[in-house]
C-alpha cells in the first residue's frame, strides 16, 4: 500500500497528459465549439457581447480544467471539506453583501467577473459528501448520527440559496447531495419514506413559496392561462422547438430567436434556440454528446480504485444528467420554469466554472485512477 | 483486512446502486427524446404555423374602387392620387410636441387634436393615424420642409375617389365617405375588406353597387419582431380594382340639364323610348359630392342642408308631384280604350262645371266652347276632362295609368330613395282612408290633381311608352353586358315579342287594345305643341329633325280660394311656396320618335311658360347627340 502511493506520486507530467481521458476531453471541446456557435446565433449572427464573453470564459476555464486535473485526486480528497466550507462562507458573504439583480441576491463582484457561489456549491456538495462516505464505515451509513450529518451538509447551503431566492439551484444542490446518499448506501426505505412525506407536505411547501414561484407552477400546469404574461416564455419556447421540425430552420435562421420572441435565449433557453435551428436531428445529436460525457464520467468512476473518486464521478455524472434533464424538461414544457442552465451551452461564468472544475476533478480521478486513498 | 473488506463491500453497494440509476437515466432520456419527437415531428406543422403567426403580420391597404363611366366611357366617378399625412406612434419621440408642431403647420382644430389623441390610445403603436386625408400641395411642401423635425410623421401618397363633373351626377352616383360602425357590420364584404381610411358608398349608385365597385385590398406582408416592429417586407400582393360600371347617361345632356335648371328647384329626365336607357336624370339644385370625401365642414353642410330649394332630395325619384294636365293623355287614352268616347265626342266648356253644388273650374275662365278630344288636349281644357273622367270612372282610369307605370317604382332596384307615388282608385281610398270615393274626386283626378302623386321619372316613362306606340319598356341606368340596339328593340316591340332578357315576367308588352287609340293621343300631343292655340305652341321647333310633341301641366300646390281666383295675380305676386309647379312631358322627333322627357320646375308657375321652353332648348341637344349615341352603340355591337 505504501509502495502504491509512492508509485503514483511519481507520475510525471508527460504521463499525466497521456493519462487524460481524451474521449471526455474531445466531447467537452466539441460542446464548447457548438456553444460558441449557438451564442453567435443569439447575437443575431454577429460577434457581439455574448459571443465574445462566452469564448473568453471558455478560453480561461478550459485550461483551468486541465490544471485541476493535474492535481492528484488525493489533494482534492484532502481539501474537500475545506472547499465546502469556503463555498459556504461565500454563500454567507453573498447573503449579506451580494449584488442584487432582478429581485435576488446571488452574486459577488470579483472585479474580473461576477461569481455566483451557489453554482460552485453544486460541485462542492458532491465533493464533501463523497469524502464523508469514503471515510464512513459501511456499518454506520444508516446510523442516526451519520444521516443527521449528511442532511446538514445538504441543507445548510440549500437554506442560503433558497433565501437568495434561487429555487432552481437549491433543487439541483439538493438532488446532487441526495444522489451521494443513495450511492453511499442509505436504506432504500428511507428514500421511499421521505418521498412520501415530501408528497404529503407539498401543499405546505407550496404555501411557503414566493408568489412568482407559485405563478410559475400554475403556468406550468396551464401555459395558456396567461399567454402574454407568465405563460409567454414556455409558449414561445415550445413554438420555437416545435417549428424547428426534423432538420431545423438552419443556422442563424431561427425566426423565434432572431425576432426576439424567445426570452432568456442566452441562458436558460439556449437549447430552444439550438433546437429551432438544428431541429430534431441536432437536438438528439446534442443529447448523444451529453450522454457520451456522462458515460465517460461513469466509466472513469467505475475504474477508480478509491471510493472517493468513484462516488464523486458517479455523483457528478448524475448531477450533469440532472442539470440537463431539468433544463430540457423546462424548455420543453415538462416542468415548471426554474432557473437552471444547460452545462457549457448556457451563457454564465459561474456555471461554466463549476462545470469545468467538476470535469477537472473527474479527469484527475482518471489520471490517478489507481490511487488508493486511506 | 477488515478495513479493506469494508471498502470492497462499499464499492459493491456503490456499483449496484449506480446501475439502478443508470437504468433510470436511460428511461428519462428516452422520455425527453419522445417529447422532442412529439413537438418537432408530430406537431411540427402546428408550431410552424404558430411561429409564422408570430413573425408575419399583414398590412392591408384600402382597395381601389371601380370607375363609373358615362355612356361614352367618360369617367364620372374615378380615383385621384392624394397626399395624406400619417403618424406612426411607435416612431414618435415626443407625441405632444409633434401635435403642437402639426397644429401650427396645418392649422388643425382642437377637436382634431383630441381625436388624434383618442385614436392613439385605441390603436396599436405600429398602426398609423391619419392626421390629414387630403393635404393641399402647399401643405405637403410645408410638411416636407419640416420633416426632419417631425419624427414619426409620414407623408403618404394614396388614392381617393374623385367626381370630375362635380355636382352633375350627385343624385345618381351619391358619394363615398368613411363608413360608420353599423355600415361595416351590415355588409359582409365591407367588413372583410375594411381598413382605416377606406371609404364606402353612402348614397345612390355608389352605395347600391358597393359590392361591385369596392375592389380588393392590396396586402403587404412584413416580418415583425416580438415588439411588432417591421423588420423586412416579405411580399406585396396587388389588390384588384373594383368593376367598372357604365351608365346609360350622357354627360353633355346631363350638364345641359344642370344649366337649364340653374337656381331652380326641379328635375329633368330623358329616356330612350325603345331601349329604356335613361339618357339624363338631373335633380336641381345639386351639390358637390367631392365635399364629402374628406369629411364635409359644418358650415358647408349647413349651407346644403338649409337651402330652401332642398338639394339633398333627389327630386327625379323621390319628389312626388301632382302630374296636373300631363295626366290628360292617359285619361284620354283610357276613355278611348274603354270606348267611353271617340274622336267626335264633344263637351261644351263654359269655364266651369257644377256638380252636386260644387264648382269645378277650367283654367280658362271664359271657357273653351265646344271642344273635341284633340282641341281639349291642345288647349288643355279642364272641363272636357272633368266630363270624360266622370264618364270613365276612377277605377278604369287607374288600370290604364298603372299599365303605363304610374304608382310603381321605375328603377326600384337601384335607388333606396325612389318613391312609388300613388294613383288612387275607390278600393285604395276605402282601405287607406276608410271613406267611400266621391265623384268630385274622380273629376279632379281627371286633371291630375287630388290624391294622385307621381315622380318625374314616372312621367318620363309614361311619355316614352306613349311615344313608342304603347309598348312596355324597362328603364335602365346601367348598360347591360349585352346591350340591345334600338332597331332590335323597336322591331321585337312591334312584333309583340319579348325584348328584355332579364324581365321574363313582362310577357305582355302591349299596353293598348287598339293601336289607333295611341295614335290619336300622339296626334293630340303633337297639336298641343305644334298647332296654333296649343299650350306649348310658343316652344315648338318647326324643323322636322327636332320637332317634338308634348303636353304641359300646371300642378296646384294648394286649393285656390275664390278671392284669389278673382284677383288673378301675376306669378311674382304669389309667395314662392304657393306658386304652382310647372310640368312638361314631351317626345321627339315627332316623325320616327326616339326620346321622351319630363321636366318639372317646382313653384315655376305654368307649364307652358316655365317648363316647355326648357324642352325646346334641350331637344336640340338631345337629337344632335343622337348620332353619336347611335354610333357608339353600333360600334360596340360590331366589336362584340
């Protein structure tokens, strides 16, 4: 065991580069390229603000991902709790001194760019719980103490995020955390019980929702209720996607977005624009690309020797999947509108930063997949 | 070892649970793809339509109305290019400032400004508001000079109705103007084609033939963005101009009628006695229909409305007059047809006739002595016709009169305002007044007074049917697609065949029993105009080319009291309202006649002094125009 450690510690830079997962890397690059083109389309076929910024962010965060990958997975294991705590501190900072925009207080100004700590928490919570379960004896997984601790790990950031208010991100954080609980071996019946409890208490939860959040749920149930008001986004999104047809309207020819009928086309509704211009074929292609990324992450997890790496990869793969599903269901009118970006595609620095760090850790797990962690 | 064991067991748990999630992921992914499939493949058409609905907006332009032309193809209701001023609210930076500027430049009234402000709140910001419908050239230049300062203002060239002959055709054509809400709702076609600024027929043929004249909208399709701003024009679909309508009227004669009736209240109608074509139909005074196109000013409207000569009434069709002596040809004809009298029948006129203690006066106080039919017609002896009417009875007279078109609408299908008049009989009085017929009433009916009421056009048609030898005609004002020539009309008429294709119910064209009787009437009318002592002898034309036969009429508008009769006042001494209406009916040329006319001068005094001289002036023109008219119709028959 000692020997192993020493052996792995001696991996050279060349070996690290060689051990990167190139399928994952190529898929991410491909996605990045597509995202730049789509951003170019949202700017009406010109290289304007969004295209430029998106490209710059990719150019900064992609090398950052490689940098993260070159740190040993053990390093990430060792710093997991600290990272989690730092992000919690950022959330606390934001809740007091954050920048307010359109009714919510989510951002902090870092001079170079505006950071949204809740996006980082989506990765940090996985990191933290992966370490916790890695260290936890299997016999203690279902103990009262351990469950209390993991629930606190999940709920503390959620409380901060929900009070920003940001329902979408807090749901995503919660789901990312719960999946680690599931993978860690928490009894299935606990999940079933809590799900039933959740359903029963749903009316109470709804009564605590903000009016605009209730409106979103009502609108989801019947978008035609107020077609020019609350239902507008979802109706226009469905029109755009539906009118795309089999092979789409063509690059830069999406009338719905070009003529400003699409709301939030740079961020949450980026898929709508993509789907309008590239149709069913393009959409399925994009889903396949995402599936390849997810599959590769799962694959890396399954070859990892340490349960920390395994838990992180599986958890992160699931998280990416959930982001995609929540975003697509929202734009396809299958779920109420909750703010949730599409990884890499959507415009937004913090989301991309978090996603790239996540990929970086996954790549680190790949490079060091033989690494055992005590 | 324990630790390592625990690690392996943990790995197993993680892997097993990962597998379960993997399966769930696949299911969810399939669900998402199914949703994509249903939206993009199954419902593609629906969403494509919705997307086009989003981005494409149509702007419809007012349709161009069809022209109305006279018999010779001269445009009498056409279209002119006019300059309008539009405001497009969404492009205006400061609406109030703009209104102040425009108010100064165009001298707009406060009312107009208030109207524009109201329109602005009602219309969508990209809909244009019409500030001025008809800018004068100087206004147009002024606006163009200041255009840099008038953001959101757009001078537009458009097409508007125009009546080049002004008041000459007003009562026939009517005019167009902005429709009100009810008019839009009432007519399906107007409803479909309505756009702000469009005008519809309000009166006359413009209203009646609306659905033919209206034309279709030109359509401009624009791609618009989510805020309704036009991005680019996709296509321009040209509208189709409304159908052209050709009338039987002759502008030259129509104009002459206007001049002859200048400053008088009255009417002239001229008709082709074989084809029924109305050659002229003028009601005086008239007014300029162009005034109504862009909204008539209050002052001008009051001037028209309050004119005592009543320009708004189409006297040819809606004016009801006692025919006076112009009814005498029908009374005489009816008596001949019913064998009540013959040409030798004579009555002694002493200037008055006593019946059951009532005195019936002849217009000539001294009396005419013994008169036969011909002399009675010539000198218009009332006593003779009192006696004939007494012998004939009102019911037999009524039958003949209705045959010749009295008491019925002449052009009923074209004009809403046409009146049918009244020719009484005993049954009518019983049903409508609830009292029995009195013999005295028969006597005054015999000289065209009393209950009897007729329109000038009815009298014209009656004359035409006497002139053509006693055959029914169907008067028309619009040229058929397949017009019949007068020769054909005349021939088929005399052979007793149907000549009018669209009046299949009028099988019996013959209005007489004995042709001879019609000739007697024609000769009597000839005598009245062309023989010494005839009432219209002074207005005769000796040249056989223009020679015409006629009958004067003087219709009392009130009962003449004994005192007034003794005073025997000159026309100028009687108040205008109490003066008699002057009437004249005529046809010509006497040999081989072609045209009939009726003239009425309201409160003009006697028919022989006021109405007959007009016929003399008019007949020359009518006959002179005949060659041209004939040529036109022959030319058409050859080219068809």
